[in-house]
C-alpha cells in the first residue's frame, strides 16, 4: 500500500508534449546569459556524484547539484532575484536605478538575492522578513545594503504586507510568487533558475531518470521540471517534496487546483515554509510532476548529516534544512518498499537531487 505521505499526480501524461501553456511559464529559448548577472563568479556549480550513497540505496546513480557554491552566495536563489532586478532595469530605461526602491517578502535567500541585485545596479532595497527568519540571514541581507522590516507572522503574511506598503509607497516588488495581474517578474525570477537546469543538462550527458525537487511556492520546481521536460528526449520521473506542515502542492494535487497547505507552515525548512503555491507554475508542476510527497521535521537532520559526513569516498556537501529536503525524501522513499516500487527507484535509477542552499548559519549537522 502506498503511504499517505506519497500521492500520484492523476493529471500526468508522460506522452504530453511541452506546449504553449508550459512555454508561457518556462521557455528554454529564453535562457538568460549568465554574463548579464554582473556577479564576479560565473562558474557553473558542481554536479556531485555520490557512488557510496547510490550503492547503499541500491540505485544506479545519485547526483547532487550543489547550489551552496552559487556565486559565493550559497543558494540557488541568487539566480532569480539578481536576474529579475536587472531585467526590470533593462525594461525601464527611463527610470534611474537610484530612484527605484526594490522590495520583496522572503524567508531569507530570495531577499538576499534581490538585495544583491539592487546593490549591483545602485538601487535602494527593502526586504520584508517573517518572524522565523534567522538573525544570520537578516544580517546577510543588511550586508547587501538593504533595509529590513520584520513581520510578526509567517511568509504569506510578509507577502501581504510587502504588497500593501509597495502599493502605498510606489516601490517595485521583485517577488518569486505570482498573483492575478502579477506574473512578469515571477516569470523572470524562474528564468534565472533555468541557468541551473541548463548546467545540469550539460554536465550529465546520460541524464537522470528521477528528479526529487523541493517546492515552496514552486519556482525552482517549475524551472527544473519545465526545462528538462522541454529539452530532454525522455523527461525524468519527478517527485515534488514539501514539509508536512507546508504541503500546499500536496493539497493542490489532491484538489486539482491551487489550494492552501493543511498546516501552519511552521517548519525548520524556512525556504519551503509556504502556505500557497505560485499559480503561475501550475501548468508546469500541476501537469508535469509525477508524484507529490511530504517529509517530517525529524527527516531533516539525518539528511544534513549524511551530506556533511558522507558514505565511503563520497564528497562532503554543506547543506541547510531546505537544501537537504530532496535527500530526506529519497531516504524516506527508499525506506518504504511500496513507495520505492511505486516511484520506480530500482537498480537502474539515476537520481538527481538539488542542494538548494548551503549551511547558512543553520547550526552544525
């Protein structure tokens, strides 16, 4: 019997072509030129091979795209906010950057990226943080020259307050989540994330058979699913992973439309602490993911430790609580025979994980 924490996508059709509805969200023809980002370190992040772990789990391969190395920033989010800020400035040549105030709500990493983008173009920046964001991440945002406004609430409360104040004060929102009438900037954020997907395709010539990807509002998952669906001859089987308390995609899959999470999104996985999906991503994730699953809070630390203190000669990987969510999901799937068989994690499986963030002041694993 398939466990309650794993659910098949009833809409998925693996013969479905990548059509206009998906290209409106993620279009590989519009892959950003990383030279546009204005950052000093433009090298691709490594795709790490973990043969010891693959052998222990009886899989053909396990590889990890290590975004802890991105731009010296430490998280994949650097690709999104920086690019979206630059796109906005390029699209508004009549505005002087020094006259613009960029703003966003963030649990930490997206805010740092927007602050970095604003700093690079010479604009002011204000970041709204929910109460659970660590002091270390707040300090990192401030170090980029941004002002911080703390909200006594969760991520979605911070989003609402950011929207209210931006409308009142004429600030420019660079959000990684969409809402009716606001889709251009979130689409640009996800375009930035496709750089990561393109690097994977170039680095892994045989290509993965399985992708386990963590989802908050859905930006990273949509960028990866969409890009790989569009460019690979056979797209990987996709498992979308969330904390149990922030299962907005799990609930949306069950309902067949965007839904709220069943919990309060109180999770150590701060980057995934979202109660609502980004509706813009539904045509890609809602139709392209094969499975949705949740993980428990107690799954996080063992996965972080396994990355930091690997098996045999596998490389060590510095990971934060959100970064290791894919590994936590893989261990949970492989620990349940029915779940493992359902997802097809057999001896021929080549599994792709994303270490979406490094150990950014999150303690020692």
